[in-house]
């Protein structure tokens, strides 16, 4: 448990102190935010606010993880390193997107195709490596689709090559979903950072519980076949701590934004933890706010296209603007009101997810 506490504390300090100095650096270099012209008018005041703060979140997570292992002289694990790789890799894609926004002085960076190629490349490498590094028959990732633990649905049923292909596709779907979900949520001061604190905090609890009830030393039907649960708790604690420190400066009125560097990196870390802790479908409940934001965009686009075909080329909209937090802004809600209420929704989703996780253990597995 020292690993978890040290990692969280170091990441918190880096997030809190490092963000302050990064703000000064970003202002000196002119790394300012560009705002959509079609967005809420209240957002126009955010133009020029320093961005790419996700660099500090990722740095805090990595340094916190490294120092925790250095201070305790405990070796890193394959699972922990893979999740950090996924976080940093997607963070790099987000950084390139942010950098092009700055250098081109517009609100659009990488094209959707370029971003998808970058995300896919990182996700494929992660997925392939996650099925390696087996220890006592357990690898960081499983070919079985998981809910609270591995289910009967095995992607490798058709053979090794087909199983790898199916798992890579499944991992890509998860990683794209979580990274874009956090990215869409990051539209108001502190919203994504505050939600991430809660979700990654939940993964600290889940991973610690899995460590205490691990099949490597607990022999009963309720134990968990997770390769490195304690180290995954360290990663989750570091992400939580870094986001907590960053939130001090990102809360309304935000002095810095995490940018795609942070949102894609956080989404990657979330998918990585879900895959390596065998909670792939549970993350839909835990990250319910991210799902809500994503579904609002999907519904908006789908409804617009559907009505456009049947309405003489004139499409209709379900919401005034998406992601859905902008809809409530357009209705006249203050930004801070939307953020706090969406935090409440996120908290309820996290509580529900943890409740489902614990209930499954009580009944002895499903």
C-alpha cells in the first residue's frame, strides 16, 4: 500500500505545483486556446487561455509511478507499464493535435483521419503486447470479454490468429470509445478533470480489492485472475492525484486547459485499466458521464441525417448543441452549474459501478 500512497502524493504535488509553472511557460510561449465560433458566446472569453495542460497530468502520473517504485525498491510490472504506454501514446496524439491548433492558429488540429490513425497505431501495439508477458498462466489482458471479471465469451474461440485479430479490434473499440468520451466531456472548466478524479479513484478501490482477493494467494470461487492488481492501483492513484492537482488550476474560471493531450491520455489510461483489471463492460457504468456525452453526439448526428433525408434536405436537431453540456449552456445554465451537476451524475455512476462490482463479489461471481 506504500506504493499507492507514495505514487498518489507525488502525482498530486506535480499536478498542483507543476501546473502553476506550466501556465507561466504556456503564456510566455503563446500556447493559447482557440475557441469555436459556433459555440456558446460565453466561451469566447476563454480565447488565449493556456492549453496542453495534459502534459503535466501525464508527467505527474509517470513520475509518481516511477518514484513510488524507486522509493520502495519494488519492480514495475508489465500491466502497469502497458497502461502508462497507452496513456502516453494517446497523449502524444493529442499533443500533436493541440500543437497544430496553436501553430495554425485555429480551433482544428489533426484531421479526423490523422487522429484515428494515431489512436489505432497506439491501440494495436498495446493490444498485442497486453496478451504477452504471461506469468503463471495470466497475461495483462485476456481474450475473454469481461464485465466484473472474465465472462464465458472468448474472442479466441476460432484460433490463435483470429483471436488476436478479434481482441485487437475489441481493444481498439474500447480505447477509441473512452478516449473520445473523455475528449468530448472536456468542454467546460474542470468537468473532465473532476470526473476523472472520481473514476480513477474508483479504479484504485477496485484494484486494491482485487489484490486482496487475488487467485495467486486466495483459493476460492470469488478470487480474481488479474496479473498485477496492486501495480494497477498505483497507476490509477497516480492519475487520480495528478488530476486532483491539475483541477486546482482548471476549476472555473480555468487558468489552463488539459487539451487533447490530457483528454486522450486520460481516456487511454481508463481503457487500459478496464482491460487489465478485467472490467471492460463495467467501465460503461463507472464512466457513465463519458458515455452520456458521447451518446448525445451520436444521437444528434444520427437524428440530423435521418430527418434530412425525410424532410427535403433540412435536418432537425435533438439538442441545441452537442456535446450535451453545451445544450444546457444554450438553455441559460451557468457553466459552473452544468459542471457541478455533471459531477453529481458522474459520482452517481461511479457509486453504481462500485456497487455492481461489490455485489458481484457478494454473490460469488456471475
